[in-house]
């Protein structure tokens, strides 16, 4: 039981909580004494941060390394138009302090990695995973299991979302649900596949609800359950989950007892890795354009991505339409292919080579790595 107190201002601020028997003064003091780590301040992290701050969680840790872009504002409601170009940590902290100055914000600038995750997460009571990539999800999961910290998980894509509580008591972990990551490039990111702007609000608030319940020790959490949300048809359904006794992280005979290389585990290319055979650097392609070299540059992204940002010299052929347009490509020339980050273009290069195009290069890092 907390030995702290609430100020007169806090008693007024949290008055609707205090009249709930499940919360009351003791519960509100628990929230005030609690520490929650939010991994990411994007679509899911935005509602998580705002509502946990409003609820009176005393310490909120924020992990992020990104800056605010105009394309974020469709869903990342903790940032505003005037924040474009600022660090997300800066704008998120400002929004939290404006909403509730009683909250202590702890900033962890940079990516969560195998080197720093255990040290960061150890200081918190609950972790809320708001990430959008598989390496970090597995990293958060494994670190939470090893440290015995509950993981309020959520993920979103297009019109669908899911949420659960992993690594809590004797419940399952993320690896029990997904023992292996999908092949690289199989599941598009939100930037590639899109996301309904209001969707992270729903899933993020479910995560926030689970965090508050975990801190208060009330109600039934999503431990052992995966909540699935279909926004397009406004349907919720639920899958039962059980701890996998063979799970390498939380099972009976654990084989993963320390954090691993999660980029390698998920088959993701390292940003500082040397060029693979059949790859070319963006700066080399840009030099070829400047020299006027005779080659074909193909953009295999979707039309909306091309419209938002494009290389003028590139011909747009979305990956899905590439097989039907092979006859329009001059196979006697060097063909250079790019996408957003290099994964879809790698698939396109494989297809082109299989169809007899002999001189094909993939732009390493895609347009994300392009600087002109």
C-alpha cells in the first residue's frame, strides 16, 4: 500500500476515479507510484501516453528516435502541425505535461536494442509495446519475459488491430503466438500498406486500459487472450492463447536466456551491412542520373506512395503489375529497381532475373535512403 498522498489539485483532477470502488484513493496512489514504459510515440504510443498521463500514472518512460512528419498527423494525435520536424520525444513530452503536469516523463532517446533493453525495462512496472516492426516486438517480448514485466501488446495494419497481455504471471508470451517472424517483406508496414487513422486510437486505448488494470490489480486482463478488431466491419473477436511449454523464451526448457540479434532473427538487412550481390547504393544511382547514363529506373511502390515522393527519372510499375508489364521493359539495358526500403524491389529483381533480364540491380535502402 502506498504511503504517499494526493494534493488538493490531484484530488480534484482524479475525482471521477476516486468515487470508483475499484480505484478509490488507494488505487489512485498506486497509479501515482507506478512507472510505465512506452516503446514508441507513434500511432499506438500517442493514445497510450495521453490517457495514461490523464489517468495519473506517475512516471511515463518514452522510447523513440524519430521526428514528426506530416504523414504522422493522420493518426499520431500526440503531435501537432507545429511539431513537424521536431523530435517526437519533444512534442510527446510537451503534450503530456500540458495535459497533466504531475506526471514525470523519462526520455529514452534512440532505438531499443539488445544492448540497452534490459537496463531500460528493469526500471518499469509495465511495458506497453507500440512498435511497428517485428525485430523490436520480439526484443520487447524477450526482455519482458526475462525481467518478469507484463507486456501490454498492440499492433495495427490497414483496418485490423490486435491486443493482448504477454509475459504476465504464468500466461503466454508473444513467441507462444508467433514462434517465428514472417519472411522479410511479406507483411507490409503501415507506410507501405496504409492504416485507418482512427484504428490506433482504439487499439492504443485497449492497451492503456490493460495497463491501468495491471497497475491497479483489478478486473480480468487480456492475459491468455488475443483480442482481434475488424474496424471495417466493426467486429471484435477473441482467440484463446496458452503458454507453449516448448517456447524457447518462456517454456519449460528455455533455450534463449539472453537477448539475441533480432534483426538477424527476423531476416532484416543491417543498415551498415556491406552491399550484397545485385545491390547498388542510392548515391551511385544518383550519380548515374547526373551523368546521363542510359539505364532504366523502376519504382515498384504503389501510386499513392509515388505521388507523395518520387524520383522524377523513375518509371512507376507497382510490384503487383510488374508481371503484366515485362514486355514493355527493354532488357538490353541496365535495370535499377527501387521501392520504399528495398524489400519489394528485391522481389521485383528476383522476378526480372527469373524472366531472363540479366542486368538488374536493387537500390539498397530504397527511397528512404535517397538523398538528393
